[in-house]
C-alpha cells in the first residue's frame, strides 16, 4: 500500500500543482512566428484577461525589435534598466517602449538598448517525454535590459521596485491573488498588442526542476473558466499589492491556438525574491561575487539611417513616433 502511495505522489509531481495535461513552452516560440508584425497572428493573446490602464502599473514596458515589433514585456525598475525574463534577452531586442499602452501607437517614449544581461546560470531543457516537446528544466529565467538614456515614467511607483522585490516571496503567497501584466492580445482582439492584465491565484508548480518558479491558475478554475498569459506577455511583471514579485516565464502550449487551455492549466512565473541581490548588484555595479552576464552590446547606425525608419513609420500610417532627440537606429 505504501509503495502505491509513493508512486502516486511521484506521478503527480510531488507537492506541486496537479498535472493539468498541458505541455509548456516559451511564448515567443509558439505558433512558429518570427516575432515580426506579420508573424504575430492570433497567437499573441491573453486568455481570461482584460485591457489594463497604464495607471494600474505605470512601470510596464514592452521590448521592441529593430522593426518596432513587440518581442516581450518587461518593467522599468531604474532610470536606465528594465527587468524581463532571461529567455527574452536576445540581440534582436533594440528598444524599450514605456509610458504607452500600445507598442505601435505614436504616444509614449522609446529608449534604445545599450546592453543586454541574463542570469549566468540560465538554463532550459526541452524534451519529449511521450506527449511532444515540453519544458522539463527551467533555471534562473531572469534578465535585464540597459538603455542608452534615462527612462522617466509619467507616474513614479510608490516604492522603489529594487527594494520591494526583497520583501515578498511569491512562494509564500500560496492561494493569494496576483495581477499579471503583458503586451499581448486577448483571444478576441483584432487591434494588435496592447497592455492587458489577468488576475491569477498562486499555486506551487508541478515540476521541481523549474527553479524558483511559482504558478498561477484561474481564480475560478472549478467553474471551467481558464485564465492565463500567452505570447507577447513573456517577461511581464507579476504584481502583488502594487509590488512586482515575479516575471512571466512560460505557459501552456494551448494558448498558441484558438482552443482554450484546460481550466487547470497554469502560467509559470519566476519569483524575484531569490534574485533581488543579483539584480541590485548588476544595476549598481557592485563588487558582488555574482552578477548577471552581459550577452550583447547594441550597435547604433549613423543618424541619417534613422530617416529610413521614419519613412517606414509614415508608410504605416503613423504621424510620428515621439523619438527622443539624437536617438540612432539600433542594428
């Protein structure tokens, strides 16, 4: 009898969230999109969420590539720094757009990227355990983006985000409700990416091999209503009582298609509490033993080449893009 109980616990993932039957993946890889505007399609969507006002979390920002397409979400945590997921940190990231609800809208501000950092121990393993490819190992999915000039938010956070991330450990917030922000689409949206939010209940994750991760499920999972985050929301802030406590890492592969995920399907977040010292050491350039590793140095084109970008913006129907003076196009 004891052997049967032990076997059942092993198959259910131990103390983690009950297996939903979902497989997991990184949002920017879902649907085979390239990350460009044409590749975004209908897979970039929040399910069970709603449009959010920027005033709900003014630090929310979006990472853009050199074609101005949204790559990932993030949060401004310091005048020249944005916090995101490690898997979002790529040489393709060229700009940080902030003070705006829509990445493609002319309002808001844009800062070109200078450096990209990710946790030195970042690791991911994707393998087929008999049901198709799945993320079986995820370690240290935390990254930083440093911009060339200061980012001044229209509304300053009530408390320093670099301080409050040390105060709340999402692992201890079991069954508490958090709000998750991201620049994705709802399942019915036809207007492109904009800031959305969804409220989820925190539960332990089903895999112990996802380091410092906590999962979020629909508050009404028992009623058959699914909720979570999807493509475009990677790296977005997970907020508890106004403080960012995590970043969005991944979610169920079903969110990449029109079919709704199972009500018990979980979204996976990396908790910031364990990385607060590392994030602060990297930003403040201290002599701490462990800092994030710089993976890329952005290269700027000559200013006259920005004229081509402006032509493309005009051709897209935008009157202006509110570029700060002296900003160069990032290669």
